[in-house]
């Protein structure tokens, strides 16, 4: 892992600062690994220095697939930050269980709920088991067809905005001009409100597109299948993306 000290983990504010200054950080989707060998995949990711472990939580309603839930988040023993992406129809109902499971970062979809403000308030709590009382990093994820203007009323209640380059659960897509335009609009809106949220980009990230997301100014870049691509080691796949 990169040099993530206890001081960096002392509070939500110090963690956000670390994510901002030492990025872009890669967050690797565990769901792309062999489901019969998640433990081995976690160990390999730690050895490769990956700082964030990404959990795609899908309910088969908000998006076509159904994956895991808070049980896997809790059972995943790791030093990596637990980065939980709730692609579910009712995120508000799922938040307590995922907080109890030890999530460090939680992404909720603006499209998946009626009460976005209430969800961000519900996320304003401590990471389970964290002795310092560090609070969860709150993120709102936006699908490709969702405008960033939807965040204007709640921008002061979040630490991160996650821009999705593909529709959740469907293949294809990659960071493109639409994402770049959203980032420009987000930065202008944030400047007006005196805030500076972290930016994450998720979807279509591989050896050809990682640098595109990096050049757009992403603080966190999420990758799944490209990290576990057959024919090379996990470390080789990561190097092909991040050092290209």
C-alpha cells in the first residue's frame, strides 16, 4: 500500500486530504476476481500496494446483476480501505448494514433514491471499529445520463462525487467527453459553494483508458476486470494501467 499513516486515518478530513494529494488512487473491484478465491485476491492486491478495495453491491433491481452485500464487506479482512458502491434501488435501507460492516467510503446513487439528503445524513457516522472515530467518506454516484446539477442542494454534505462512465450492470463505455464536461461543471459549481469534493471515475477502466481518467483529474479510479485479466499477473496488469 502507499504510505497511509495513522495520522492520515485519524479523521475523515485527513483521509480526504491524503486521497486528494497522493492520487490518483486505484480502487479495485473485488467482484471481478474469482469468487472462489476472494481471500487470495485480497492478499495479492495488498501485496501489490492497492490502497482501496471496491465492493459493487448490486440488488438485481437498480441494475440487472445481483452480487453480494454487507456480509462480504464485513468478512473481507484487509488493510485496504473498504470502498462500497451501493447500486441498489433503496440505498437508504442498506446504509446501516454496510456501515456496520466496516465501510470506509460509501457511494450512493442519486438515481436510486427519493431522499438523497437523508442518505447523506445517515452516512455521516463513524467507520465501524475505528478507534479514532473517523467518519465515513460520503460519495454520490451519477450515471452517464444524470446531470451534475442534481447535486447542487447537497454538495456541502458530501466528500466525493463518482462519475460513472457506463450504465451499471451493462458492458461497454469508457471515460469520454461527457465525463470531462461533467467534471468542469462540477468544479465550477463547487467553487461557487466554497467546497472541493474528490472526484472518482468508475467504468471502462483498462490499460488504454486509465490515463484518460487520470488526465481528467480523478482522485480515485475504479477498475475491475482489467486488473484480473488472464495472461498476466495482477501486478503486471496494474502496472500496465497505472504506469502507461
